[in-house]
């Protein structure tokens, strides 16, 4: 259960990458993240969801300071880490660790599991060899391994086992924030469930906060307390899990949810049919005027093409939406059911 203490606060986060030259012309910078605000409370799991290229992983890399942001403010445990150097960040890294998508490539194949998990302890000068060995054994037990696993190499493990090792390494220092970047997307569905349950058990036991990055709506619904939806480098909607799935307000969120499989072939509780988005996906190297979603939105009006909507609260408490058409009185357009006269779905 989370409280009001912020472990992570992000304001106006921007990350641009230099543009590439094509046909002798220099393209503008790639706006991977373009003004993101986030807040994660103590013991809270915030799911960050969106399609590929939306900027989710870049947000994770920025808040963990694996890459430096172009602009904006990142506060970890009340301390501004936005412009800290690698040396200044070193003592703070014990409080934020990352779990990557591909555990095999993130684990050194020439190093035994015990030494991999002990790596953060050595880097931060925690304990002597005997104490570190004991801590590693306890951490391996927490993720479901026997002590003998410490003597094995990554190539001897299955994908799920490697991800458990990655979790053990990330948590061995007792961090306050874990950034999990698509940690189960490369695993079989049955293995995904075991890893997600393990992560929730560890989170409940150790009390860390988590930024969980994924494109899978079923995963984000299962694991998150709150959910933030990203599109082209911006947050377009954020709400508590139950509120977002029950009352999605932004047209992009509605389109995402309509594409998710449901158990009932007749449509279930999430409406009938899948929303078909038209239009072209804008280039992230070009400055977009107005709402970033307007070129694909089935209910866009002239204002959407002119003015950039703010992320504001318009419905339930802590339900924020970036859409001109969402109002406190009426909510927003429902593009899956043809509300406001709009019908834009296939059966």
C-alpha cells in the first residue's frame, strides 16, 4: 500500500536525440520524450504503457540516470538528480536499480550467478566476502533458488531463471525504486505469471516502489496500482488501475483497450469491436502542433490541430487526461461505442 511520500517526482522531462542525415539533409532531433510528468509514491507500482516507440524505455533510462535528460527535473527521494554527474550519482545508485527486458544480455556470461548478484554489494563496499556471500544466499532464496545456484553460469539457466537472477541483483541492495523495463515480454506466458507474482511478493515484502514499463495491457492491469499511458513521448492519461480500465477517457487509451483480447468473444465488459485508427504516425523528428494524437484520432476537431492540451484532472480523483474533448461534466468521447455520434469500430 502506497502513502503520500514521493519516491520519484518527474517534471517536464525531455529527452531528444540528435537527428540523422538522410539524402544529404540533416533531420531534426528525435523527440523521444517531450515533457513528461510522473510521480511514484512509497510502495507504489506505476505502470507505464504504450506502443513501441512511445518513449517508455527512454523515460526509464532517464529516471535511473542511465542516460542524461535534455531538460526537466528528476527528484529521487527528494534529491534532484537531473544534472548530476556519474560520480555524484554513485552513492545514490543503491536506491534505484533497473531490471531489463533481456536478462541473458544483461548478465555477464563469464561470471557465476553468485558474483553477479554480489556485484552491487562490492561496488558500494557493503560487507566483507563472508557477509556478501551470506547476503547473496539470502537473496537467491528470496527469488526461489537454493544456495547452489550461486555456482552456476547464466547459460545454464532458463529465461525465467535468468530473470529471477536479474531481480536478485536489482534488489540485493534494498533499493527504494526499481525500474522494470519490459521484464517479462521475452518469456512464455506461464513463466510471465510466476515472475510477476514473484515481483509482487518481493515488493510487498521489501516495500520498494516500481516503475513498470510494458506494452502488454494484461500485464499492466495485473501488477499496477496506477497506470500512465504514453503516446509519442507524452503522457496522455493517468489514473488508478480500476478507474482507467473502467472509464478510459482519452481516445488513444480507448483504442489501446479495444485492441486487448477479452475472454468473452462477444466483447465482454470492454465493449464490442476493435477501434481502427486511421492516419499516419507522425515523425518524432518533426515538431507537432496541437495534440500529438490528432492525426490519428477519429474525433479530433480544429482545436486539437492548433492547441496542445494540458494533462489535467477532469473526472475521478487523480484521473488526469490530455484531451480537449474531455470535460468534468461529460467525460470524453467513447470511440468504441459511438458516443457523441461517433462510430469508428469494426465488429
